[in-house]
């Protein structure tokens, strides 16, 4: 299999990595992902600590056999879906437009009317 013509090869990562737009993209991603990861871990660890050191508190019945521990455990699932939804929203508004601009800026100009390689 032959390699594509030079004009169609993808640019090297280093060329894109050194741009200000890529640094901004990484910064936006890291700000969101690190803060959400920290918030989720804090919530999870506090749940475990409460269940370990305050069993009387989490054993408090809320309604019927449903207690605080069960509600906090279910909230772990809810928070996971919430974070996934927030990330999707963040990516659509903040990350995807910048990534698209990087992708299109990195592509070489190709004449769509030029004949394909190998055709006469």
C-alpha cells in the first residue's frame, strides 16, 4: 500500500501542540475534568466516611425502610449521570468548536476540482 500524497498527509502533533489554540483547548478540558473529578471524589469519600464514622446518622430512616445511606448511595449514580451530561454540554459549547477550528486550520488546502491521484 502506498502512502498518500504529501499534500494529504496529516500534520504532525508537534505542529499543533505548540499553538495557542491547542493550549487553550487543553486548559478548558483540564479545568472542567479536574474540578468535576475532585467534586465527585469529595462526594464519594464523604459518603464512605459518613457510613464508616457516623452510622447512626446514615441509618436515619427517611421514609419506610429508606434511610440516608441508601439515598446517598443512589445519589452517587445520579451524580455520575449528571457529570456525564455536564461534560457533554461543556464539550459541545467549549471544546468542540475549538477542536474543529484546530482540525480545519491544520488541514492543507485541497483543490476539490483536481483529479484524484492515479486518474488520467
